[in-house]
């Protein structure tokens, strides 16, 4: 980092005698929290997130063939986040079993949580996200993360059901966040398992696990899920977070700003846009965007998805890095994540900073 008041302030954090390190609800363990180095949505990733100070740990949820809920970032990601293709009897159950690369065509597979039961899911090993499109064997297909990550700790991460995750987070004394992942299989599943049943089941799981509403932040990209929770589970929906993805291009962003008024009128309180919606570049400097200004004006509590597992920030402009796409002209060095977070945190009072279920 360049010399600055922020750098000085951060350096003071190294003095643990005056500022002891502790978990903070301002830090959320995305997919567990250790995903640069450790397989996502595994026990090990969650433990890493907790050790690094995350006050809230995330379980993205998907359902199995026997309608149990498990932690997975995508319903159909098992072929590139676990070892499923290397287990013949489970690979055979995949929507698209592993096919090796041949005759100039890449290796393929598509394996979903809905292809297998919870008991079968629990036999899997979590692996680093990635796959080898040139693979000719199932074993070669798995464990091929980008160069800026590592598979050093990708031996056999322990996968989690939602109930496993609830118990782990409670034992750690932390708070919970759960995203209802949009299904990638036709709904209603098996003819009668509807989106509404799925949305209700997620809350039922946390209620069953003894998690009070104030300790849980529900999330969904599907706006109908948010409306369902607001109508049917108002206590748990009080902290339901709408994940806004309607401003994915510069042409769409003004409409995303306009939609904010409607969300607030519907009773939505918590809003989660990606970082680029909140920051713009002006004369080479980072400033708050129109989206951020409007969201703050409407009184939203904002929990953005921020620091990702991307590569070097030197490549932001060349690669049009998603997390910096609307303010890439202000990204001039690799240590820009801290100024970004500081700008958002101090200007927008990002949450959750002191929820009713605050950590001791």
C-alpha cells in the first residue's frame, strides 16, 4: 500500500496488546471463508474463515434427490468442486457423467446435488473449484484451480449438510447466513417439490437447529423468495438479504438504481449488490456511485459482496475484472481492496456491523 492514514491505521492493528484480534460481524466467510486455499463449503474452509476473524459464516443451500439441504455454491457444481466423477457408482448417477477429452473435444461432466441422496453426498470429498478440460481420466479432471489459488490443502475436504453447518457455526459462537440457491433442475422437482416449499424448508432447518431470527441472514437472488419470506416468515425475513444482480452492464445499471424504490416499498430492508454497483471512478479516484447514493437515501442496510478470489489487480483493466468493472480506471495498484472496503464501510455504514445477535 502507498503511505497513507489508512495504512498507518491498519499497521496499528498489529499491536494486539491494545487492539486484541477478535471475530467481527463485518467480515462474512464466503463459502466458508478459506476458498483461496481450501475447498469451498467444507468444514475446513469454515474453520479457516473463523480463524481469520469472520463473525458470520455462509452456507449456500441446494437440495438432494431425497430433498435434504446441503451446502453447495451451485446445485450443479459437484463435478468441479468434489471428487464425484472419480466414484464410478456416483458418476453414473450424474446428469451428465464424465466423458474424457477426445478428438479435439473437451472433457465434460455435469453433476448436481439433486442427482444423489444426502447419504451419498456425505461420502464425497470437497476439492478446490476447477477442472481440467483436457482430462482423459476422472482423476485428472478434478483439482485444477487457477494459478493464483492452490490445491495444497485439497486432500479431502469434509462436505456439509445444512444441519452440519448450523451445528458448526453454533459451536464456534458465530452468526449464520444462508443463500437459497436458485435451482438448476426443473421445478417443481419430482412433480411436487415447489420453489415455495424449498424456501420454507430453509427457514424450517434453521428453526429446527435452534437458530433465532436475529442470528440468521437469509439471502436470495430470486426476488420471489424474498417476497415469500416477507409474507410467510416475517420474523426471519426481517434480515432477509436481496442479492441484486440487475445492473450487470453499464446500460442496465440505471434500471437497477430505479428498481431500488420498488424494493423498499415491498418491505425489503437488507440489500446486497456486488461491489462495483457501489463505486464509480471520477478523475481517477473512487467515489460513491449513483446506486450507492440512492440506496443510502432510501435507508437500505447494505451488505455487498466484495473481496473475491480473483487474480492480480494489475490485470483489472485487461481482464475487465467483474469486481472492479465500473471503477477500473481508479484501480492503480494491487493493494486497492482495503481502500475500496474503507470507502464503502465509512461512507455507507455497511452492515452487519452491530446486529441484534452481535458477537460477545
